[in-house]
């Protein structure tokens, strides 16, 4: 048990490694012609979400990415990757634009969670997340999702509905942080390593549950050799974009709906024996 706990907690620490590249690096490498588009047309622009258009493998795509920032100054600028409602509304605006022009969408998840501040709640944080979940389920264009480092709660799910979902092998995806889980269950955030194991938040766990479709290998880790992992992601995105673009819209939407309906389905012990 201790080895398993250590494995899960090690993944958490690698996902948070200070030298792990953020979405800005991936966008720079994958989309040299990236054009950023800002603003939600309602309130403001949220730097926690980078969004725009770029070309990959000859296909123009819309990119929606949660950005944590690298240096201390950048982290503050990007609010440590915790989006406000205007960030999710910006994402929604550009995803609808992608649907209008027939562009596939690539979403990069990297957030500890949506920003829980009073201002964000006053401006409709929960509503913005819920609207994105509803609208993404029906967008008439392919959606590819990748968890870059941390995928936390509704902050991640708000750009996490897709036809094909990938995770880097040292990323995590969960309902909340291990520290938060441990504080609730054990009343002790110091038991985060135990919580990490129980939460089943690793790429291997989520692949086994059918929550994600592919694990992107990192070789020595993105914090050591980012080029390898980014190249693996590039190949996967190009391949899946071509595959999904061949589907009819009705087939795409049906498969997307069924994919998410299957999540969380399980059999009680003994049911399979009936």
C-alpha cells in the first residue's frame, strides 16, 4: 500500500514541479503562427485562459488553454491558473466561433481549480462553468482535450468536455486537491499522500476507468525533457484531429454524449452474476 501511495503522491509532486512547462510553451512549440484573441465581450479579459487560433498539421484550430505562469510575476498575472468567470466566457465565445467556422478545438487543462473569490462568485462563476459544460456537449466541431499538469475540479471540467481526452503521464485530474481531500476526510491536510492514492487521480487510474483515452508519455518528465513530451502530444493531436474530422457531425455528437454518459457507471458486487 505504501508504494502505491508514494507513486500517486510522486505524480502529484511532478505535476506541480516548478520547471514543468506551462501552456504558453506548448502553444509556442505547436502553433508558431498562434494569434491570441482576448475578452469575453461582457466584462474583461482573463489572463488565466489563453485563447486564439493557430495551425497544426495543416489544420487551423482554436486553442483554449489554462495558463499558470512560470515566474512569480507571471503567476500573479495569470492568477496561478485559476480562471474567473470571464475566462470561461471567453473560452465559450471562441469555441462557438470555432463551431461557426468549422475549426477543431484543442483544450489544454492546467489549473488547481476555478478562482473561488467573492468577485468571481458575484460575476457568476458556477453559471459560467455550467454553461460551458452544456454548450461543449453540443458543439458541432471536434474537441480534443489534454491535461497538461493539474486538472482540478470544475475549473478543469469547464474546458474538459471533448471527443478525445488525453493526459500527460505525470499529470493529475481530480475533484479537488489531495490537501483539500485530506482536510475534509481526515481533518488533516498533512495526509495528502494518503488522499492522493485514494482519489485515483493519475493518468493510469483514469485510463483504466475510461475517463481518458490516451496517456502521453514524457520520457524523463516534462520538467527535464519537454521537447519529447510536446512532440508526442503534437503527433497525437494531428492524428486525432484527422480521425475526428472524418466523422459526420451527428456521429460526433452521439459518440461524445455516450462517452460522458458511460463515466461513473459501475456494477454492484454480485450484479454481474445475475
